[in-house]
């Protein structure tokens, strides 16, 4: 059974750093892209970026490039999303999702399994 | 980025009646391989999104057959043949054809409620 289990909710202050995780099981972690998706309170879904764990190839949405870092640790089947300088505007729910893309071709993809979400609240 | 526009943004439907949601893309979603990479997701209240349909009309295993997807090029539709109470959710279309230049983009979401 494919599962993506995310780390728990976080409450942080502006300027702090944070790293949230997405641990996967039930499939070969290395050979599927993992995407991160933001959902601000009461709003829709936004793709932030994706990583291919086999070689750590990473792609970012221009909206999030330089704002976050996506990484992965193949030894523990876990992907990460991190911030070095949180802002109140980073308050949101963050989801990881498996990118089902034949032969790793990300232009032929759909997001078939999702984590439960990690709520990040940034407030002074 | 490829802009995905859904209509309506909100819909109230009587139980047992059909519902349809439209999704229009700013660029053709026909891939060079001839397929079209448009999917539909359902997000029930307080839940993560769930994939319902991929490549326009392919229903995911376990998704009720009252859900169907159709369309081509830039215009797509999600149809629920007979709405049930459990279908109360926000529905999103999403494209991947234009990746990487157009990113992965989602529609704004359509909130489906029961009358």
C-alpha cells in the first residue's frame, strides 16, 4: 500500500527556520518524483516544486524559487521542504504528493497519492 | 504559466441530480505524445486532495462510476451523474502537459454543495 506520511503541525515565529518531512512507503521511493503543494487558508492548490530522489534533480515553481528548499534522503525514503526565514505569509497547509509520470517524464504526470498535510503557522 | 480557469466556482445541486464543472486552459494540453495530461482531484472538507481522474477521462480505481471526465484541447468537463452527499467537496482540475515551462497548474477550485 502506497503511503505518504507527513510530519506534524508546526507553530513558528517570523524569521525562524523549519524543515517538514514526507516519509513514503509501499513503492520504490527513488523512481517517482515527489511534489510539494501549498494551500493557503481558504485557498486553492499551488505547486511549489518537485524532486526526483534517484538523483535529487529538483524543479521549482518560479513563485517559490529561492524561498524554499526541497531535498530527499533515499536511505530513509523521506522528502523534505524547508525554509530558512519564515514569514507570516508562509502560514499554510503543505502537502506532498507522488508524481506518477511514465519514464519519469514530468510533463505526462498526475499526482496519484497525497500525504495528509502539514499545517504551518507563522505568528509572532 | 498555463492558466486553468474553472466554472462555476460554486455550485449547489440537489441529491440525485447531475453536476458538471468546466475547466479551460490558456494553452492546449495536447502533449507531443498525443495524450492530454489533464486530471481532476477532489478535496473533501478537512481532507487532502484525492485523485479522481487522469488523462482527461481515466477514472482511478475505486472512484465511483458516477464520476466521468471529458474534453479535448483546452476545454474539459468533470461530470457527476447523480450527486450523493459524500460528493460535497472542492474539485480541482490540474494540468501537467506544459511542464516544465508552464509548471504544474491547478484550477481555482469549484465548491460543490447540496441544496
